C-alpha cells in the first residue's frame, strides 16, 4: 500500500507500523532506494514484518517489494537468524526476482516476507542480509 522512496544518501527504509500486532499484514509495500547504500527493513527485534499470521497460507497478499536492490551495496534487515529464512528465485505468482520466506515450523507454511526485483544468485550467508541479533531498527 505504501511506496517508500530513499534519497541519494544511505537510507534506512521501513514501511510498516512496527508497533502493530502484525506489522505489514495485508500490505504490499514498494521500496525504491535510489542511490546510496540502503537498508530495507523487513523485521526488527520484535519480529518479522509482512507475516499474515495465518499458519496455513504462504502470505502472498503481504510483503515488501524492493524495486532496485543492488547486491553488494544494499542490505535487507530481518529478525532472527539466517536459519529462519529461505530464498527462492522466480517463484510462481510473484514478480521475477528473489523471494524471501520466513521458514514455517511445526507444519506451518513458509511465509513470504519480501521480493527483491530481478535479483538472483544471492545467499542468506552474505552481508546482503542483516539479522536483528546484530542490528536493531
């Protein structure tokens, strides 16, 4: 629902009300970082954003969409650790690029958190991702 635009500086970009019970629920927010080394915030010390709260769904109706992610320059901030997430490329029903999924546990479905437009070949173990155990929004 929101379009969040950065500047030519290094920006920290978030589009949800972090204090909501389920921040980002029901929203597809578009991020345009422009120039600079930007950080796109999809979670903080309180939890993941864009989780619809429904264990049986994939969460395709709420996620952050980063229009211009630049690997090696920009970063995505997530809650927890790399082991809590999965990456897919060019998933059906999503825009082309890398999908960021919160891994389901205990029979829950994986939950879509974000999509990096036209990005491929990245890994959760790289410094493209910041986890809240090392940084807080």
